[in-house]
């Protein structure tokens, strides 16, 4: 997971009831690793803006995709809009 995406997760959690924090922290503990955003990923993220604008992808979404491109990894998302884009990495819907 990109550190940028983790920041988004924590932002969303901060909006929740404090009782949700322990459960969320337990789930986040399952992460293998958190990758910092590199300068190359930042550039890719910016370049992805034009290619993904029609699908409404956020900065965090593009950070996730930039990391996947760099790692040659597959992407898993619940956001159906991601199926509208084709950037050379496999995108799988989880629901």
C-alpha cells in the first residue's frame, strides 16, 4: 500500500466513531508493507491525471496506480469507475 493511500485511510477513519479505531488498526496491521511515494511515482501520478480524469480518480487513487505501475502489480478496488481506465496494470473489482 502506498503511504499516500494509508493517509487517506486514516483521514476516513478520523471521521468515524472512536470505537472503530481498534478494529481498523487490527486490519491495518495485516499490511505487508507501506511504500513511500517516490519522485518517479509522483510524476506518474501527475501524468495519470489526463488518462483517468473521465473516471473521476483522486490523487490517492492515482498514487495507488502509480505504485502498481512501478511494481508491475495488480490492483484491487471496490470502485467500479476504475474499470473504465486502461493503464497497463490489471484492475480487479472486489465487489
